[in-house]
C-alpha cells in the first residue's frame, strides 16, 4: 500500500513542480531584471516567486528523502527528465507540445522556461538518485516490545576519601592497595613450660646427675 501512495505522490508532484518552478523562475527573473533596469529595488516584489520555489524544494525534498517508498521519487524524476530527453530526438516537436498560454490569477505561466534552461532534468536527476538509497527499500523497524535490562555497575570507591570512608575499608587499607595487612611476627622469645608443681628455684628432679668439681 505504501508503494501505491508513493507512486501517486510522484505522479502528482512532477507536473506540480514544473508549474511552480515556471512561476517562480519567471517571476524572479523579471523582478531582478526590472531592478537592474530601473537601478532601484523593492525586495517585497521578490517574496512571491521565492515562495513558489521554496514550495517546490520542500515538496521534492519530502518525496526524495522520506522513507515511504522509492517508487515516488523514481516516477517523479523520470517524468521531469522525459521532456528534456525528448529535445535530443525532436526539440521543435517537444516545444510545440508544451502549452504556452496558461495563466493563473491573470499571471502567465511560461512552462518552456524550466525546460529550456535545464531545471527540469536537474530536479529529475536528483530524485532518481534518491531511489538508490538502500534504506528506502526496507520497511521501518517494528518495535518488538523487548526492553533490555539496565546495566548495573558496581559502586566501587574511586578516590582516596571515598575509599577511606567506605564501610570496612579502614581495616583493610594498607596505603598501597586494598589488600589486608599481614600481622607482624611475634618476636617475644618463648619459654619452655615447666612441670606442674615446680618452681624456678626448686632443686632439679631426682635422677639427674650432679656436676662434680674435679
């Protein structure tokens, strides 16, 4: 269905663009030529033809860039290129086939102006090139309803004050890392235990040979 609507938009946009470009270019050229001849100007006179040209640019830009379907810009581009391509075969017959007596709001529309100066093939080529975008031939992605789980990061202390004030960090911080300090070895000499009921000053137990002086 989207291809059908895009095709209809291209068929309507091509002749409408030709009409508006003719009105805009003729109005702009005649206005600027009058300024140059009179050596004075009033920029308000340029607003109307500028609006026509702006509408053409917006309309063709929407057809050529939005990802509806590639058929719209392709058809519109070929319709705009076809009259100029006919000039290579029989230019006089093509120009005679273009009506030159159209008028809108008592304003003549010179349809031959954009054909003779090459504006039509220029716009048509831009639209045709727009159809070669790979993304235009794909459908818009449909949301699957799956939402990935949020990434939870571990709240580790980054700075020295945070590390010192963190719970349990004072007992394990050694000044160079977070590994716990090993206890210092006990250098107190050990004293062998004595049998129960004996005193340091008591006599040695029986059976021990006494030292005799020689």
